[in-house]
């Protein structure tokens, strides 16, 4: 396996080990053909090992040196694999996996109002969310996702399932103007959301963000409360913004104001705000996103499928905006394949910009890893492989025909590899998948529950 030259002058904290003397006892040593740490950008480390102890990365160094420095309790040999940070899915509706394919080939508002919202009204419950999140987590782990941000009802169910499965998750505290199975009034949404926030404090795999659904479903009063509570609790805000041209035009017709301007006037925009979709943006709005430090969760395949529009990714990157990737829900995508999303994002950015250099492979990988971690305020812990960070990482096997030959590894990961090439997944040092076999979930039971829901929903 060959690729572009290894990045020179790697940051010193990429290498760590025991001084001269006895080898240091550690939990795990993974030897791989290569490691792509994401930081520094473009770095590729050949014949390296990742050392893990206590759920954290304690060393990234040549395999031969690692053998001398460490006495691991477990050794994992991955001679045809590349290690990279676990992928971060910055926007999804996990339980909606149970609605996958229910209403395809429709524009957003028809899809929502005529099919999805009625189906949710009939079927959404805590049981629905437990089983739907279980299905989504199983799919996500198999695709190399180690962290997801979930915007949906019954966030306590998402927290329960993710915690049990060892999945890192940003749990969203939903806010919406109309009653649902989760809450009936604005006050109840906030009370229940804050109770979920309190219940997950102290769990290192979970954190919370407020999630007002969208400008067209949340009025000014609750939005002001979202900002006040977010400031008080020190948590972020995650919201669909400028998803379609219709949304923007309708807001202008009703109020004379674009949704972005309304959110700005209400004080929502800031470095703790994640704007999802953002397909309809003026130059001034892009500049303001950079000024406010807003993060963008780009969902290219959902936007394409619903014909929602094109996020101007390269213009955002050029302005200095942090761009992350999300799949959206499996009801509108129809999968939770973030590796596929990486490829689509890079290709779409080139088509929209009319420039083959737009969103290059290194930038696409960054968006799927460190960009997502940064949007969630978790970049000190995850998103890249560095000594001291949590050991959230995956192994991608490079031995299949569609991955040969290999000249530039990062480009290969973005443009040629797929989620089926992910063989192993670790979160905080815990192995969640080994040789493509789930370890923290009973896949047979998960699929049986999904089949039961299919029968109910179809009826």
C-alpha cells in the first residue's frame, strides 16, 4: 500500500511511550498498516500502532517501537487495515429508522405533513424510540460511526439505548410548538428536557443540546427560553435552518424576514449553535455564520433526495465556517451511512462550486470526524487520534478488490471505501464491533423488533 508522502513534522503529542526500562502495562495495542489521525491534516502514519489504556489513547508510534515500550493485555493485529477516528454523525433522527422507506420520492413538506407526521402521531411512543434507536445504533456502529447527535422525541430512550450499547451520543432536548407523544405544552418540553439533561450528567459518553425543531415550528417565546436555558446550563443548540427555498420564501411572506435574520434578532446565533441543512444562503448570511462562529451540519444525501437544495459548502469553508456532516434520519436518506455521506459531500461540493478542488478528500474526512466533534463541543475528546483523547477509533480493511491499488490513502477512504469495509469499532477503548460482528448489541433481537414494527406500521 502506498499513498501521498507522510506529513512531515508531526505534532509531538502523536508519539508517547515508556522511558527506558520495563515495558509499560496497557489495556490494548492495535498494530495497523497505517493510521490517519486527522490532526495534523493530511498525516498518514505507516506501520504504526495505537496504544490504549483506561479508555484513552496513550501512544501512537511505529509498531516495532510499540512492541518494545508496551506490555498490552490485548494485542489486535490489523495488517491490512487503516485506523482512523470514529465518524461523528452530527444530525440524525435515530428512531425514524423504523420509518425507513415509508414515503419516498416526495418533496419535504408533502413528505412531512402528509406521511411522516401522521405516521408519528399513530406510532411514536417510548417503545418505538427504544427499538428505533437500537436499530439505528446497530447500523451506525457497523458503518464506523462512534458518535451521533439525535434530534427526536423521548430523548431519555436515546440516552438509555446509546449508553447500554457503548455509543457516544449528543442527546437533543426537543422543543416544538405543537403537542406530541413526548410533551403537550412548551413548559412540558422544557421540564422534561431539563430532567433528561440532569439524568445524563456525569455520563462521559453522553451530553445534551437543546433542539428547537425549525423556525417554522417554534415561535419566538420558546426560542428565547431556549437561549436562556442554553446559557444557564452551558449546552448548545441544534436546529434545522434554511432547509428549503419554500421555508425561506414562506417566512418572508408571513413576516417580511428571512428565518436566519429572525434567529439572529432572538440572539440564538453563536459558537454553540449548529445550523442543519443551510441550503439557502446569501453571501451576507455566510459571512455572519463565520462571524458568529455558527457550525453547519451538512446533510447532502437527504437534501438531494428531498430536492431541498444545495448547501454552498465551499463558500462556507472559504469563509471559515466549521462544516460537519450528518445523515439526517433514515426515513429521508434512507440510510445512516456516514462514509457514503463523505463521498457525496465531496462530489456535490465540486458540482455546486464548479471546481474539482472544492471540498477535497482531507476536508471531507475532517467534516466527518473533527468537524462534527467541534460542532458538538467535543473536539478536546474525540474527532482525531491524539495522545490523551478518548480511544474512539475504527479500523477500515483495505484488502478488497475495489480498494486496490491504493496511491493516496485519504482520497481512497473518501472516494473508494464504503461502510462495508469497516471491520472494527472502539468507543472509549471498549470494542463495539470485532471482525464485523456487533459485540454490544444483539443484532438478531434488534432486527426482530424492527420486523414487528414493520408489521404494525404497515397495518
